[in-house]
C-alpha cells in the first residue's frame, strides 16, 4: 500500500497530466487532493470531473482540453453572437428557443434569431405576413394575412397594409358609414349624406351620385379634406360655374374637371352659409374659420347675414345678384 507521501507525490506529479488514479489511501468515491481525502466531485476542481482514471473537462475534452464550463455541453466555449450550445448538433448557436431572441427578431429558426417563423410573429399592420423564404415579416397580400391582428382585418393591396376598411369593403366593414381612404378607418359620416359643396372624406359620402369628394384650394393654398362637387358638363349651375382643373378625387377616381367656384375669393363654407341664411355680427362668423372668406352684410335687404365677395352674378346662387361696383358681394343691393 502506498504511503501518504507516495500518494501526495503521485498527485502532485500527475496533476498537470490530468490527475492520478484513486488508491486505497482514501475510501471508495474519494480522492487525495494533496492534503486530505475529498469526494471525487470536489477533487478535480470547478468545471472538471473524475472519469475513473483522471480529471477531465466536464465536456469530455471535446473542446481540445479547454474547460468549457458546466453549461457548454459538447460545443466547447460558446460566446459572442452564438453564446448557446445546441447539444444535438454540437454547434454554438444564437438561440435555442424564441425566448432567447429580442424584437425585431422574435423567432428562433435552426439556431438563428429571425424576424418570424409564422404569421403570429408578425404583429405590425404594415408587415403582417411571414415570408417563408426570408423568415422576415412583409406586407399583406390578402385578407388572410390580417386575420391574426385585432381591428385591421382587411388587406389594402395597394399599400400591402392591414386596415380597418378600404373603399371597396366599407359596406361590410363600416356599416352605414364611409371608409376614409386616407387613413383606411371607418368614419362616423353616413354614406350618401353630404350635400353639394359639403365637406367630405370619401366619394361615397356625397348624396348626388354624380358628385365626388374633391380637394379644393383657397387663396392658392390646398385645403384639408375635400368637398362634394359635380362632374363638369354643360349643366353646371350657379354658383358652381367656375370649372376646376382636372382633379383626382379623394377616393382615387380618375382626374376629372368639376363644377367649382372662384377659389380666389370664396369657399364652400361661405356659399353654404349664404344659402342657409346664417345670421352674423362680424365677418369672422361667416365662412371657414380663420380664412376670412365670408362677409357679414345686408343680404337682399336683410341685415347681418353671411355672404361672400363676388366678381359676377354667375358666382352667386340663383336669387342673389352681384352688382357691378367695387367691393361687391352676393346679395348686395
């Protein structure tokens, strides 16, 4: 039997070679660490184990003798962009499951964090479809690509975006109301409810089937939204006798010329106020807010009524004259 001195010498001499065999100097399952008998699990140090004949790395030495640590498995040292070990392949990878990934790469596919594995990973209206070739979220191609999203069940194919509605689906998506083609959301304006020269967001809001929701200007500046105007023909009626240039409607109807008004002097709001007989105390009470497009005057003999400046009677509604004098207005006497 070896003496403690012999065992100590053996351990010290063989430690650099990976350890020495257990001897009868220590009970079964223990090793001499140079000073005392200790359990085999403690004798070899952190990240190493006793294989029955010597101390080896926990990964069995597959990393070329380097100590890969207790979580390295058969992959050796994993770090940087591939910090995890796929024990099945022996390869260091970026991820083992989706929870190892962070947005925008929400899915784990074959050890790599990618944008998506299926549609459930694609949660943006503008990128609701998982492209199988690239594992990246992309725009919708049909309504089926939007069914997993809340509140945007319709695919607007023109923009490849999931939306609440489109002009083509507003009857089913919005009930009696219109779909705003600019925002692809349902409005609170019923279809076929807006009169001539009324403010609108969609062609379908205009009551007259020959009218479209057309963008307008005042004083050379584009106005927000649109107004229901009739397509120009020989029957343009006062006060809509000034044809527009060809304009595309807000719902995308092809460019047409419409029966319009003198956009240098007035607006639809001012015309509507005159037709409605709106009472006033100052010019600011008439027309569109902040534009100074209306006037508070004596109209057809009635004081304090809204009207607007005119150049000729054709720019005023029937029953309202435009006298040929400086600074005149519709309904002046």
